[in-house]
C-alpha cells in the first residue's frame, strides 16, 4: 500500500477524511469510534511500513479498550491539524 509508506501522506489523507466527516456533521465520538475500528484493522492485517507505524502498532497492541479509544482520539487530533 503506497500511501502507508509515507507517514506525512498518511496523516494528510486521514486529516482530509476527518475534515470531510466533520463537514457532513459526523460527531467527534463517531469519528473516534471509526478511528478505533481502522486502528484495529491496521494492527491486525497491515504490516507497519515505517517507524511511526511500528510505534503505533506497539502502543495499540499493548493497550486495553480504554487506552485504544484515547490513542485513536490522539491520532485523529494529530491528523486533523
């Protein structure tokens, strides 16, 4: 997956998706829930392609459900800058 090779491109793409969701009225809670689902999918099925993704995977794997919600929310915040 070429997009996953570049951390900044990945953040930019995620940020655009978050902006689009906010524009159509999706709540922050729903965006965070979707980010959690994406995070779980990526952690389970996609090999990390760079140091940032490896760190996120390690954090995700070590986290419990509550921690994953916080991590997903933080990733959304980073991407939505």
